[in-house]
């Protein structure tokens, strides 16, 4: 459990995404109550940017739920 350390920016649709040799990844940081943090990097397993955005949004919804 922790707090997601990111802001959703509607002006930057590819926020938190990066392309690594054709595959899209999502990365963000979680801050925990014990003052530690964890970087999370997840392959979105797609080469399509639209699908990557959808998967990123699903992933962030799961973390915030």
C-alpha cells in the first residue's frame, strides 16, 4: 500500500509512458507510509500507443483502487 506519486496531465497523453525498442512501458513511483518509495516499471506488452495508453490507465486505476 502507498500513495501514487504522479499527476495526470491531460495535455500530455503519453505521460508515464516510454518506448523501449518498440514495446511500450509505464513507470511511476509509489510513496509508502514508512517513508520509503518504490519505482514501478511495467511492460504494457504492446507496440501500439493507443493500446499502451489504455493499459496505463487501467494499471493506474488498479493502483488507486
